[in-house]
C-alpha cells in the first residue's frame, strides 16, 4: 500500500460488548482508517475499556464481528495479533522495578527469538520510540522514580516500539493535569500523522477530544454514533450522551453546560 | 550494552564464591578433618584415613550437593512465583506446595497408628517419606491447578493456595492430636528440614527433577519478562497466558515439591534470595535473574548449612531454623531500605 492512501485498520460490525452475556453497549459499527486519531467517549460504565479490551482480544465479544486489517479477529492468535495491535492500559504495571529501557524493550517481544534477544533492528526501533517521546534522559530510571505523566509517555513509547499499525489506549490522560493531558493527546495526534498508525483511545475529556481527534465514537447503550466531531455536533449526537438533567451540550462552543 | 560485561564479572565472582563455599562446607563438620586432607580426598582420592574418606564421600559431599540443589531450586521457584503472582511476598510456601508435602509426610509418619490397616506399612525409610511428601505436594498442586483453570485472577489463585495450605495444616494438627508421641516427634524432626539424609541415588533423582524444573523455567524466560507488565500486557505481547501459567506452575511444583519431599520444609530461601538478587544485579530481566538466583540460592544454602553444623561441635541445628534466622532479617532489611519491596 502506498503511504498516502488510507486503508481500513479496524472494522467493527454490529458489535455487542459486555461480561458474561450482560451487554453494556450494543450495535457498535465503525471503520477506522490508518493515520486516524479516534477518541472513544461515553458515560461511566458504558464499556469504553471493555470495548478496547474486546478489540485487543483480551476478552471476548458477545456478538458481532471485528476484523483487523481485513482478517477476522477470531482467526488471529495472540502472537499474530501482537504484531498488529499494541495497548496502553489503565492501572499501574505489575513491576515498577523495571527500567524505562527494559520496559520499552519488552515491546519488541513479538519479534524476538525464544529467549528474547534483541537484534540491531529491535534496538533501532527502541531508540526511535525513545526519541519520538523524548525520553532520552529517563532511559536508565526505574519506573517507580517516574511521575504519572512520564510513565504514560514511557508506556506509549513501549507501544510504539511494538511497531503495530494499531495502538489502543485506555484513558491515557487520567491523573494528569490539563497541561499534561493536552500534551499527551497532541503527542498521539502527531504520532498518527507521522507514522500513519491508527490510534484509538478512551477519554472523559470530551471537550479536548472534540478539538483534537479526527473521529469520535460516542458509546451509548443502543446506538453508538461514529464520525468527525463536527459532523457529530451537527447531528446532535452529543445531546444524548449524558442524561439531560444535569448537563447539556452547547453546539456553538463544543462544550457542556451545567444545568442550573 | 555496557551492562553485559558487568553481569559477566558478577557471574564469575558468584561461581568462585560457590566453589569456595562448597570447599568450606565439606571441610567443616562435627569431625574435624584437616582442609588439606579434604582436598586430597576430593581430587586424588588418596585414603589417609578410612573413616575420613567415608565421611567426606558418603556424607559431606552428598550433603553439600543437596544444599546446592535445594538452595538453587527453592530460590528459582520463589522467583517464578513472585513474577507469576506479581507479589513480592510470594514463595514456594504460598501455593500450598510445601504444606501438601507436609501433609503427605504427616500421613505417612502419624497416620499409621491411627488407621491401623496401614500399621504394617514400613514408614521408617526416607524414600517412602519422600514419595509420600511428593505425592502430597502434587495432589495439592493438582487441586490448585483445577481451580486455576476456572479462576482468571492470579490474586484469587494466591488466596486459594493459602486456603489449601490452611486445610493441610488443619489435617496435620488433627493427626498430631491423635498420634503417639514418638511419631509426633519424628514428624517434628522431619519438619525441621535436613540436608544430610540423602544417598547418592536419591540425590540423582532430586537432581533430575530439579533439572526438568530449570529447563521449564528457562523456556519461560520470555513470558516471565512479559508478565512483569501484568497479564493483559503479556497477552497483548503474544504470550499464550494459559499455557505459560501452567508451565510456570508445574516448574515451581517440581522445584519446590521435590526439595520439600527430600529435605523437609525449608523456609525463607525462596522468598529472600530473589529479592537479594534483584538488589545486587539491579535488573528485572529473567535472562539474568534465573541463573543468578540459582547461584545465590546455592551459596546461601551452603552457608546456612555451615552455620547449622556448628563447626567443631557434635551438634547439628535444624536447617529450617537457620534459614529463617538468616532469611527473616534480610527481608526486614529489604523492607526498610526500599520502604516497600519491589519486584
């Protein structure tokens, strides 16, 4: 494929997600293209994280189909999927004793031999990821020495080093202040533009997401509108995102107003 | 990378330390044999004194090898469990493997008088005791494994392991309540742990089982490294979670179960050595940690055994007491130094 034509990376059709036959969101339909930054928003408990975990095959879908670059998710095993999708999850990683270098190097696991020896190509991918996220000064630090914002950048670098066409991030901006929230999201934006990767992330920062994302998925129980933020605003899709008794959407400013 | 040379030097130093500890271990004991005669007996096989030759070749050397094997195996099983359960306090005792072995030993030693049908069963020799203990640890492990397939969360698995431990401990105490005092004494003696009771053939069996455990561990190095990020991340990196988990648990059972069966329960080595190793090597990479904990565990156990011998005294202290006396302060020191144990 040539680098300037976009192709479909993830395609979800009539997807229902949830746990043990209790669905949280149904009729999810979207096609993501390479080079797109896509924000997933919705009320607490609607299944934003569940959707990401389902797309990454960490948990099964209830019904519907997902295909990753034209191949059904069901036919991809863990190792095949590892070279197509990388993830950045919420919650802290298991071992904070890892150094930044070691952690980012783990992103190369899908490509290394049985014992994980890094080749020259692996090393150059790791260096590339470190440079892209400007982590040069931190590489020898242990993860417990990092701030939340630094750790988030390290985790994104690890996902980049995994060299997949799709990156899924679960609430990459929680615990960060406004400055670092915007910094992380702008970073994601520049990654999609430079590398032509598809990045899907969940967020509660709807007003920032509207300004930065190429497309948005508004997760709701019965239908989940998907499209460019401006189109979604025009359709009035944001008006029903939350119960209307406390906040309402102002289409002119792209912000939510508190009902007095 | 610049670390490779540093690691190489550390490994060479560790190997030298191991050889020195081994030599010290076999030259010290309740019968004092000159160091030179020990070396002579080792390398030239020349016999200055028939009984010295016997002591060195049929008692001290098998005991030193038992120390090396059990120390290395317990330390490695501790490392596997800490990574698998993402818990710095995990060790061979946590999954109930050691308590399963204790249950097997207790049933053999104390059960005979209670269930008179088994009274004719020969319980005196250590091989039947070892088989009983192995069976006990494997039965507990099978029970844990069957539950593990239904439980997704490893924290739940950890608690289930603890519960199995409690159940076996309860059965052991019921048995000890009804048993005769001689048998109770024999069980208590077994639970002290002992490195000195193994023949060469038992030793080779123990060595074979541990070798399988080590091979399985080496095969799991890559998944162990991925598990440092947590199970979901490991899966996203292509690790087949279920399969890796089974291999790691089986390796742990082989390593810790066989040692407990042959040498009795030995505390703290499995818990403390992985932490010491991470501090000294300053890495979490299992490519380095797996061989390093094997060496450290072996060295520590040889040292503990030297202390237990109370050189130039006729008394031998229980090895389990020594490892606890040395191991517990180490864990406390680590806790205070880092405020919280990291892995």
